[in-house]
C-alpha cells in the first residue's frame, strides 16, 4: 500500500469511526433509565459535537454537528430540525472560535459546551413551555432544564479526552 493510498484509507476510515461514535452516543442517550439521576438525563450528542468541532474545525465539525442534531431530533419530542440547525451552528461557531480566537483546552471546552447547552435548553424551554404559559413552568425550568444543562456540561472532560486521543491518532496516521 502506497503512502497516498494509506492516507486515503485513513481519511475515509476516520469518518466511519466518528459516525459510529455518534451513533453509539445516540443509543446511549436514548436508552431508558441509563445515566438517569433524580429524573434528569443528560444530552450526550450536542456536547460531543461541540467538542468534536474544536478538534476537527468548522466544516467537518459542522457536518457532524448537523448529524448529531438530527440524531437528537430523532429521539426527541420537538420539531424535527430544531436540534440539527442549532447543533450545526454551535459546532461551526466552536470550530471557528478555536481556529481564530481561543485555545483548545478544557476550560474553553467547558465554556463552549455550557453556552451551547444553555442556549439550546433555554430555547427548548421557551418554545415548549413558557410561550404557552402553562402552569408551573418555572418549576420545570428549575427542576429539569437547569439540571440537564449542568449534567450535560459536566460530561465535557470525557468528550475532550476521547476526541483528543482519537483525532490525534488519525491526524498522526494521515501525516
């Protein structure tokens, strides 16, 4: 196998591995009672997509962000495409911020994931509950939405280490 063929093989293989990891996260996210703490489940795909974009850049990160968002939409009870568009934007912006403005470190990963999850969960809360003025909507925010944001953000170091090792492995093989 020549060096060019090896490079093409690893270029295709890495996207298959990335896609398989996102599918695994989708299955884990939608498995009943898995990761459930006091009635709150984390969202696994959106933080994973944001951290992934920190390593792969805005274009590939945006594509996999849209994939992660579509998978969230498949498992959710909200308007289809909402999470896909938001995660695409979060991932692309994260990739661009890391390229042009921020360093790729755990603190910035926490910041980007927290901001992405806060915006996504607050928009979902607004469109699903607050806008319709249901009774008890503040308790939904304080008892559920806020904890989903925090729980999902606390998983950031896991994604940071996984993507660092995996992307580093594939980038070394491509050179």
